[in-house]
């Protein structure tokens, strides 16, 4: 026999002691390594007292994110129903034309009536203020994107490093399978020649970003081209009320995670299993 | 075989029509292809192309396609220039800095060669662009 009763009891006792010591050691470790706990606690305290202080946005987004995500505070959007700062900024720098006919409409970020945006969350007796409000919508950059599955040319694909659902407009053949697959209406088809229309409207395109061409599908890219230059997405930067928070979902100390931790959030059509990465505080 | 005459006449007409471009050029003389015009004088510090001239003449389309794939598909945005400096792989933001005269630089050759690249269906020529207002044109600060 390798072990007698006396030895067994000793080892078991030590192991039990180790387990008992784990939580205090971990808490102690967190206190040293990061102040995340404190931030969260103070944040929760402010929430309880009713005075929510803004989480200040850093001058630049984090460099190496594993999973980009966005939290939209619809409470702030409801306070300023007429504000279109984010939409204007996005559509301007990405040369998105605003066609007069709804059939031609190109949408990167747009507003939609609450019960259309969240059919699962809607019922007859929902809070009046919410019922008659608009929600701010954009591509959800799903973790399990149906548009990517159906694209026959891999013109749209999920970037594995940071989860962005990307578009390669050079490769899009305009089959519109992705439009049929996307349950959020986040994709638009160019029925008209955007450059020509911008010219007709007397709008000079921004030189740093191409327009698209007729017969190509387009959508929000979470400002991939700006992230590469270490800039926040245009909508996030443009919002005067700090209603849009963007960050790395994989980092527990990221403002996005702190907001998700402290607030009840919903996502659009979660039952479809697409795992959207745009979260809404209602 | 009473149709021989008609067939021969038809064949002759066909041959003349087929070889018309050759006759036309012999009679009118060949229009010389104008050399593309390079306007680099306006860009201080840039007096050399990103690759040798011979390479660019023959293979610029390959380089552009390669850049496109690297930037769009892999997010690999910068490459080394002729003097070891860092340059952005961008048609609108790098090439057009020096070759801003698209009409005399790109189009002249492309028209003579009857090629119709679709770059400008989407990408913005310097002449049609607005002034940038948002901070898109910042250099890749502390990036590399």
C-alpha cells in the first residue's frame, strides 16, 4: 500500500485548506492587478443613486481587440429623438448616397421604430415612451453571421482576429443572397450608380474612402478602415451624447463590458442564433 | 456551279473588310502612342516611384491587384518604399499623390491600348474629391 490513513487525512486537509483560501487570494490578486472591481462597484453605486456618470471614452480604441462589439444606450437616443449626428457622420465619410426613393435606399446606420427593431421584445402594454421611440440600427457583426454562410464568392467574410464581418466590394457579384440571409436588414443593394448620383446632387465624395458601384451590396463595416488607423468608428466619435460605446468584448475591463455588466441589455432577434454583437440598453 | 462569280466577289469583299484596319493605318499613318505624363514636381520628398519604372510599366496592374488583396482581405496596409520608408498601399492615397493627372497619366495609355479598368467606378479621383474634414487622413501614428 502506498498511502495509509494518516497520510490521506493529512493530504485531504491540506487540499481543503487550499480551496478555502482560494476566493480571498483571488480577490486580493484582483485588487493588485486592476481596479476593475472598484470601478464596477462605484459605477453600481452611482446607478443606485441615480446619477450615472459617463464612462469616458479613451482618445483611441484599444489596439488588439479580440471581439469588437457596441453598446447603444437607447435612453440617451430617446432624449434626443431628432439627433442624426451618427448617421450623418457615417454616411458622409463613407460616401453613402441618400436616394429619394425608399426602394433605392442605402443603409449603414439608420433609425427604425422600436417594435420593428425588436419584434421579440414588443407587446401591447410596453412602456409608452419606448413604444413610440426609434432604435438606432446597424450591422450587428454577428458571431455567427448568416450572410457569410451564403456568400458564394466570399466577398463577405468574418475576420477571425476581431470578429468583424467584412466586405470586399471588389469581389461582390451582386447576387443578393446575403440580403436575403440577413435577418436585420443591414445590407443594401446598389440599384443605381452611386457616383453619378452624388455628382448629380453636387456632393463631392470623400477621397479617402471609395464609393461603391452599381450591382454591389454594401453595409456597415464597424469602420474597419478607421480602426486600422487607431481611430474610433465615425458614429461613436460623432455622437454628442456618448450614447454609443465601442470596444473589446473579450476584455473584462473594457467600457463595453462594464456597461454590459451594470445594465440590462437586449439584442435584436436573439432567438435566431446569429449572436449579434450590438447590445442595446433600453 | 453558276454562282462561282458571286462567291468570289463575296470573298473579296469579305477580305477587304477584314483587313480594313491594316489598309486604314497604311493610308493614314499610325497614330503614335503618347508617353504618359508624370507630374511629380508638386510632391516634396517624393521623387521616386514605389517600384522601378520598368516594373511599373509592365506590371503595375499586378501590383495594384496584389495591394488590393493584401489590404482588403488581410488588413496588411503598409509596404516598404524604394528608400526603405513606409508607404500606404493605396491607389487613391499613395499613387495619385504623384500621378494626380489621371487624364494624361492613366487614361492616355489605357485608351490607346483599349483597356478599361474599373478602378474609378468606385475609387475617387483627386479631381472629383472633396476636402477631407474628419481625421481620416492621419498618418499611422505610433502604429509601426
